[in-house]
């Protein structure tokens, strides 16, 4: 049974750090802090669920009133066929066998680019959605887990979409963090020795999640 979750903290991800050291340097202009919840294991799904449960526990214990949202976009451009426009985002994920969380709201928006369309969407996730949230974030690389008191910035992000799909989008992250949204992403690819989630935000918010 996997129980050990390692927690790491980086005060400013623009400086060299142990959390984002395997990723390309993000062209971010403002200070952003990070806290990482990880498990030393290549058994992806169970490890991710343990790490995410720890993350949820910290967020819900330390700051009252934050709501969780899945923010997801297509990784690749889609040809706007009738079936693509019927399935859009969430149904397309379900058709691939991904377990999408139950939610009263499943917002999704079509954004047109040269050469095709992409779908972006968000949904509030309540209760204990660890397993299904992990399923989406492991299956779809262009996915974020956000914590916010309001959904305004998340709605805006889904409506206009974002360009970077296979790695972190710096403009999206800067916008969300500037709007006081804690923004998380999954990591754990191929032969990575660790699996888990990184939560980004303003220093005064992220520092609350660092164990004393």
C-alpha cells in the first residue's frame, strides 16, 4: 500500500529548484511559488491518487471556501466534423474510456484556429473525486486542477483557450495565479521515478501548504 507522500516547496519557480528542474524554464515574469506532493513509484494511477488525496487534504484544511475545478483542453487540433462537434470535450474523453467526474456543470467551448478547432472546458469537482480527477489528468496532458473562491478566471480561461498544450502554458498560469487561483498539474511520465501533483500560486498562499 502506498502511503508516503513527499512534500517539497519552491519559493520562486523562476529560480533553479527541485520541483520544476526536469521541465524547460517557463518564461514567467512574476514570482510564483510551488508546492509538490509526490510519491516515489512508477505505478502511476495509484500513486497519483495518493498524492492528490494529500493535496486535497491540505487545501481543504488550510484554506476554507476554496472550490475545486478541472480545467481541460484538447492537446491536438481537431477537424471540425459533425462527430467532433457532437462529442466536444467531455464526451470525447469518455469515449476514450476516461472516467470523467460527475458534475452538474460541464462547461465546454469551441475555439477556432488555423487548421482546426480545439475544445476547452471546466467543471466544479466536489466531494471525494480523487480517482476520476486522476483519470482525467493522467489521460489528458492539457489539464489543470484549480482551486478558487470564484469561477470567473476559470471560465475566462476556458472560453478563450490557451496555446501551449504539451507542457505548462506560462500565460495561462500567470493569469490564473494573478487572479488568486491555485493551479495544479500532474507529472509522472514514462520512467520518471516520481508521480504526483504540483500546485502553483502566489507566495503568500503557497507558503501555507509547507509543513513546519
